[in-house]
């Protein structure tokens, strides 16, 4: 899974990326700071069965802290978009193409309204954050439309004889966006367009289809960043109202999360990412500036929103929007371990509808090819091989020798 961090330029995408990954992507108050996309590893929280089972788990990747399993996901920090990016303005289609690689995206917006459409600093409250959303949406729509237009040349030259044929031509052209025939059919239905008459579609029809397809194939969560600024709170309330039914909007202060993680890494506080509070371990070790910063984070972010929002944005995308679910594969069902003796060593985040056979292939292609059946270790029952995996299940794959 690859999660994109996108948005217009200078809204705090790299700060979000750094806070999520504790990475060091360049951060500055100017457009186009991120020239090349940065890749890193963030973590989503999963309830680990180790507490319920009374065992000490031994994660191969990530970590388990007090029964919360921090499971790795890849993050891609994509440089900011400006109006006209689909025409090559700014850094152009290169970033739209990077976004294509993502399974889903965190759309970072400036909830304080202090960034112009071109990414220049402005007086807080000058630009409503819904404009940030609309900018990214429209650039993506026009980009998708440019790809659809390439298929239209063929469709107009040789009109399709059936809906299925039209859908196949479009799906083939759009395959780089992971679009299939069913997505094409659904987008056409949402846009109320006749696929059989696709050869007669005008520019407005193509845009309507592209808008519907973008909504289907480019899932996003909105991170309303800079939520700690005074102008943000009212903007976030309005943004949530306007985006209801379209996007989950998560109030976010990436800078606050970065402050807390840095303080935690230095042993100054006890803080788990996503928590609603932190504990100062030794007041005497804090400088006046550090004490003031932590106090401000508590007063302006945690007490207002209940978290910094960084962890919540990631998890809302992975679990609520994309519908992924955690599964714990083991080789030895008695010891809940792999062949090396690690207890509950791995968590696989599986897409909705994934079956035991899909899990077997995710572990290794040879295991998938020799799949025999799967066992739900906790319930001690055989799982139907072609039915969706239960969320949180501990699973043993039995393969032919």
C-alpha cells in the first residue's frame, strides 16, 4: 500500500509527511520546496491480539506498545499543485503522475486560510480551505480528461458496437490509474452518460465522466492542517459541512505532532502517536521554550480537537475509506509463531473482499500456488477459501507439500 500526501503548494504537506514518518523532507515557506517525491514509512494502529491471548508478541516490522500494534505503510510526499498544473504549469504533470501510484491520498489543506492558490503566504483567513480541495479536484479531473481524450480519438474513428466494447477501450486507456471496466461503467452511470454513444460525447460530457471517475478511483481524506491557528476552527466547521458525504475531514496540526514526536524521541515526554494527551517525564529537563511549546500544543490542539489529527487522517483513509483490514498470519497455530519462533510476527493489511487465497499470495506466490486451506486459529475453524477474511483474524495457511 502506498499513501500519497498531496495538496496545493505550501500548505504543510512536507510537515505532515515528516510528522507521520519522523522523516526530514525539506520544509520551507515557499512554493516547490519538494521537487522530488519523498518516500517514507508511517504507521497505522491496529489492536494486537497479544493482550487478549496473554502472549508477548515479537513484530518483524513496526512495534507493539501496550497492545497497540503500529503497522507500517508507505507514504509518498508529492510536491504541491498550482492552478494549471495539468497544462504543465509549476512542476506540472510529473506530480499528477506521482499521485497515480497511490492507493489513496491524504489531501492536506490550509485550514487557516493563509496560503494563496499559488502557494504564497497570505494573511490568515484570506483563502477558504474548500478552495484548496476544489483546486486539487479540478486539476485531477482535467488530467483524467486528458487521458480519456486519447481514447476518444479511437472511439470517434471506430464507434463501439456495444457498451462493453466502449467500456473496454476506456478501461485500457485508463489502466495506468488502476481503472477497470466496472469502474468505467459506474462512472458513466454516475455522470448519467450513455457509453454506447461515447463517440458523440462533447467536452462537457468528458469532464463529467472524468469527475465521476476521479471520485471512484482516487479516494482521499482531507487533513485540515494548521488547525492550531485562530482562524482555522470556524473554517474547519464550514469545511466539514461542505464536504459532508464527499470526504472525511480531519482537523490536523502536523507541526504539533512533530513537536510531540521529537519530545518523545528525546525522552522528555511519554506520548503515543494519535493519543489525546502526553505526560512530561521530567520537568527539570525542559527548557523554557520546550515547556511553552508543549503547553501550547495541549491548549491549542489536544484540548480542542482531541489529537493532532495526523494519525487519525492516516487511519481514516486506510480503514474507513479504503476498507483495509488487519490479519495476523502464523505458521505454528499452537505457539502463534512463524518457523523462527516469533510470536504474531506480521500484520498484513488486506483490501476489502480479500480472501484466504489472497492472503496466501500476499505472503508468497509459492504459498498461493500451493494453497490448500486456511484456519482461523482463535476460533479453531476452517475458513472458506473464497470468502472475505475476518478483520483481526489470526490465520494459518495450510499449503500442499
